[in-house]
C-alpha cells in the first residue's frame, strides 16, 4: 500500500531509537525469533527459502519494504507452513460458475505452482465458501467465493512498517486470515504477547495449528473483531486486516497509552480506500487521521460492496451517451486525497480500473461516465443516466482544492454515533456512514 505523505501525521507512539537502542533491538529480535528456527529446518526447503528471499528483494527494490524487524520476520517466515494449501482460480474473471484448484504442499506436482503463488506478492486465497481449512483434500471446486485470504505482500509490508512493532509490545491482530501478521508479531514481540482474533472458527483453528508448527502459541481466539479481545488488553498495537465503515470504539478503548492502531476505512465502493491511523497519547487522549491510500483491505463480514458487472463495464467503455468537450482535465490518479473526498461526498461510485480511459459507474442507478483525450488539453466527457458524475467530480474537486488539497484528514471519534473527518484547514468535513445504506 502506498500512503500519501502527510505533514499532519500522527506522531510515532514510540520515539525513534538511538544507535544503542537499535543494537539492543537486534539482540532482542534475535532472541524472539529463536522458536522459528528449529521448525524452519524441518518444514522449509531450499526452493522455498530462495523464493522467500526473492520476494523480499522485490519488495525492497520497489520501496515497499525497508530494513527493520518486519523485513527480518518476512525473510525468516516459511510461508508454506502457514499456507500449505492455497486456491488458484482456473476460470476467466467473468466466467460463471468460477473454477478453482486447491494446491497442496504435500503433493510434489503442486509444489512449484504453490511456491510461485505464495511468493508472487499477490493475495493468496486460503478458504472457499467458509469451509473447514484443516483436513481438506486437494482438487477442483466449482462456484462459490473466496472467504479468507492472505493480503498482498506490498500492502502488508507497508502496514507492518507503519505499525512499528517492537520487542515486548502487546499486539491485537484482528482478522487472522492466513496468520502472516500474527506470525510477524510473534517473531518481533514474542508469541506470549500476541492475540489474533477472527470471526470464523475454521480460520482460527487453522492459524492456531500452523503457528504452533512454527513454535508459536499466541492466543488464537474466535469472536467479533469489532469488540476486540479485552481479556488480555490493553494493547500497544492493534492491526485490523479487513475494511470497516467506522472505527470500532472497543478497539480504541483497548489501545494502551502510547499505542497505535491501523485499519482500512471504506464505503460501499472498493475503489478509494482510506487508512485510519489512530494513536493514544500517554495521557489517554486519542489523535487520529484518515489517509488517502491506493490499496486497502477487503470488506469484513456483513459489509456489502458495490461492483461493476461485466455488462456494465462494457457499457461504460463502448456505449453512446451525451458527450461534451472540455478543457478541464480529469483529476490525476495520484491525487488520492481528491478521490477519497469524492467517495465521501458522492458515495456509490465505482471506478473501472481496467479501462484505458477514466471510467466510473454508479451501479445502483446505472449512471456512468468516461473521459477520453481529444487533443492537446482537450477531453471528451460522455455521461449517461440520472447522475451527472462529471459534475459531481468537478464539485468535489473544487471543494477539495478549497480545503488545501489534503492527502489526509483529521479523524474525530466524538461518540459511538458520531465519527467525522475534517481537512487540516477546517474547510471540508463529513461524517462517516452508519449503515450500508450510504450508496445511491
């Protein structure tokens, strides 16, 4: 995940270490990593180690990973122990019903493809239609949906670095998935300091067994992530690996003074996520911001997302509509603060990122818009449907510019019922939605 630099960022909960502290951290890190090594010798292979090293090198080359505890953990973590089985989709994106193959590390014929999948940097599907994960037989599946996965490594690496894990911290990992974040936290902080929580008991059971195979025994619990796990709190770090509409108050309450929490805040649209960065000061007061980011976690349980069907995507890119020529340039893709603003002010829009031109649809009402270059500093804007999406973009852009073109907003957690954002200059504000009915 590529966050946009912001001068009003929440200050680090832990001061930047001096050189002597860095040396101490390396020593503590080596001690905390010790449980991993004996099992790694048994469960790892030279091919897996080489694939892992190459993955980490790519993350470093792209700037998504830097030297530090997260890098050391990812370099040491045998991903095939956490994900000895993974799904690969064999059908085209719009083919129905979809077809899946479950690859298995114990089958020699699957190993090369599974190693490539686990270390490609892409997300890894680990559960289909809420099935039990332990004891499955490999082979083909038809229909259904992926219900648990390991997130893309670039986004995970960036978030782990922002989380700033240190030895001895207490960590609450909400949304266990494949257990990658939990394993990294165990490696850095010590497994007796980590709680990983998931709503699905099958996910919890699999993570508990596979983390144990690495020598780790964190608290692996089943429950609603929004309520956290107060039994062993407060926590120095809280990490939520699924998108939420608003910040769960219980997670803020379980954050220790000096602590930090990270979570994706989203709307009905998957196109323009925000990252909530929440810090609790030593006196217990909370300071938070919402950063515009390129990528975010998938929606959590009970969170309905809009999508563009294949037929709607085709209409957006090929159908006729009312066309006007303009000298107003469409906002740049890199102006993520603007797109976050558009999503908040005019909800219900989804971008077709696969189109050559800027193409956006509103699935609820069937409106759409596309913008195509028509010469030097000229664009043709084609719209269709009851919503004038181009006019909405221009209004949102004007309000965003008046607010100083922020890349991040202050996040105010006033009460359970009221959570709102404001631009640094106070010119632009909106409330976070309460229910899934925020899309038009």
